[in-house]
C-alpha cells in the first residue's frame, strides 16, 4: 500500500509540474512556432526525466524488497535455532 501511495504522490507532482510548465510556456511572449518547439523539447526532456525517475524508484523498491526478504530469512533462521535449543533442554 505504501509503495502505491508514494507512486501516486510522485505522479501527482510530475503532472502538476507538467501543467504548470506548459501554461508558463504558452503564455510567454514568443512566436507560436518558437513556443511549440520549446514546448515539444521540454515535453521530450520531461518524459526522459520521468522515465529515469521511475526506473530509480523501481530500483529502490526492488532493493527494499530484497533487504526485507533477507531480514525475514534471518529472523526465521533465528527462531528455528531457538526452538531447537528449547527442545534440547526439555
């Protein structure tokens, strides 16, 4: 649930930034052709940055999953050892 929520927040910020930048470019005093070129360049650049950010987030999530899996295995191993020790005492 937390992973999904953080993805929603990142998406909201990206969409908000896109809308704000597009409005700023469209209202800037420049020729229509120049404005469209700038807007297209900016959109291409933003798409690439969003893709990079998404990949980075996926790397973080994968890393967190791996660390959690390792920690869980360690805890399970420790519980198993403690159970064996208790059984030997009795």
